[in-house]
């Protein structure tokens, strides 16, 4: 039975060492690339949240063998391509999953129909559909490029696509489609976005060239390449690690270490920003695992100061702005976050929901079309009842706020936290946080 609400309240300090769940971006890609490859791919540390499980189910629907062999351990037997699904592919709440899968499916002469939950059906897919259409894919969908959507692929031609705005999802969809396009694919991004797809394609045996040029990066995937199964160890997700780390920064007397955290240079914008705010952060046991840098990161309670976040940093921390806004609420001074318009088309309008939630907790907030300004005074009243619209990051961010605020903070629809961080509540309780469940009302 899922609780109707969760309430976080201030207790003692947070102490301990934890592991973040597997990185969601890498988990999705491990399953998709494993299904596209020939042979067996063994995955360790896979995130077993709802979103990634939906992608695992989708890969089965496209003909791959997918088997869970233990906690976080999965075996994918790829057939070297996708077969036509016999039924609708339901991606649940997984925006990353559906966009990357559509890119991969576009390379094959098959028709596939995609749908999702209410949130995913409300999110536009036009940013991905535009380059896929230029390559030769066709589709029929609801108004605004929304799911349900039927995609017809095959006979794709090479595209040289310039991203109109930073998006690792769009870049990845084009590259995955390019695997089976005549002549491959090329993407130019004015601002660098997370590069897991490029790194992992190489791990599966593909040739991917990246050129640093004036004004951005050019990624070139030559045509006619085949992928081979491999072994993947998924590091801890920095977007999930952000919650216990920020909690430690704002709860007095706290010290928390997150082990095995991914430190890809295109994913650590939050750590850079927190450091500029005066956060006491330390990094130890830095190592390379499968082409990615991982380490253990420790956060200790800190007196934070407001900062202006460079807009060009947004691609490296777009999912972390909600929890950054919480840190900003406990800082002294204004924290200015701009260039974050993409937050309005995530699982929810995250700019609007963070502004509303923080305001309900007594924080001074200014909302802009593509920005958010938080004016902190070093402490937060709390006491808000926050509407999350089923957005897991909105829920977790406000629960972290509640652990440090004077009055308890309650969030609705906490079941959606399982999409990215199934063990969040247990992990925070294990560190000493007080998060209580409210049972659903009787029918």
C-alpha cells in the first residue's frame, strides 16, 4: 500500500555512509545498447526504479532477452537489432527511456506504438521527432507531438543535426538512429551535454568521434557499425546522491558520505555550484570504472552563501536545480538560476512547482520564464503542504527541506519517488532523518 503523503521534520543531525542507486542515464542506455548489440551484455549496479524497469520491458518487447540475475544484476541478450513489437510499448513515466528508444527503433523497418502514464503523455516529443523526421522516419501522434505515438522507421539517411537547445536525450536519439542510417549521423551541440551515449557506444565497439570546435562540440558516428555485447558496471547516480549530500549541508551537525558516485565532468555542475556557495565537500577514492570517473563524496553542514549560477552550467545539472533551490533557501543572500527553461518540460513544470513549494514554506522566490531566484536568510520556516504533480524530484527536494526547516513539510504523491530512487526514504531514515508516512484514506 502506497502512502498518500510523506512528512519530513527536523530531528537530529544526519550521519553515515551510503551508496546512491545506479545512475539512471547509464542504466537506460545499458539496456538499450545491449538490446541493439549482438551477444550478451552483463550489467551490474543497474538502477531498479520504475523508469528503468519500463525500459527493460520495452527491450523485451523489441525482441531482446532480458533477465534479472540478482540485485542490480541484469543479463541482456541482444539480437543485433529490434524486431517489431506485438503490442503497445508502455514506457510509464520514463521520458529518457521513450525518447532514446524511439531513436533506436527509427533505424529499423518496423512500426512501434509508444504510450506512457499521464505525465509522460503530456510531455511533447517534437524535439526528438524533428531530427528523426529529417532522417526519414514517419509517425502519427496526438496534437503537440504527444503520446500515444506510432513510429515507422527504416531506410534512414544521414543527418547533420544542430541542437537548437542543449539536450542529451535528443543527441542520443539521433546517434542511436544513426547506427542504422545510411552514412551514420552527426550532431553539433553549442553547449556540451552529458556524454554517456558517446562513451558507451565506444564500449560496445562503435567508432564515435568528438571534435571540440569554435562554438561547441561535433559528434560524428560513421555509418555501417555493429555493436557487440559487453560488461557494464553502473556507477552511483549524482542526481540521486544530491539529496543526502544537500541534506547534510543544511542540517546542523551533519556529515554524510556517498560512495561510488559518478563524477563525469558533464554531470557535476551541482558540486561546482555548492562549492561556490561555501559548501564543505571533500572527494576521496577517485578511480576509473568502465571509462567513467567515480569517487566517494562527503558533505558536512555548512553556512552557505547565495550565488549566481552561470546559465551555461545548466546542461551539467539540469535535474539538480530543484535540490539546489532547497540549498539556496538555507543560504544567505540571492541565488540566481537562469537558462533553465528545460525544467518546464520535465516530469512537471519544475520551475513553477519549486516556486510554489518554497513559497508555501516561507521562502522568498521570484519566478522567471526561464529562471528562478531564491532569496535565503539562513533558515526556513517550513510548514508547507507541497503539491508535486507526481514529480519525484519535487517530492524528494521538499522532503530534504523538511529535515532542516523549523516546521514539518508534507508532500503528496510520494509513490513516484520509486521512478528514480526506490530506497530514498529508507536511506534518509538510516542517516537519522525523520520522514513519516500518512496512510491512504479508506475507500
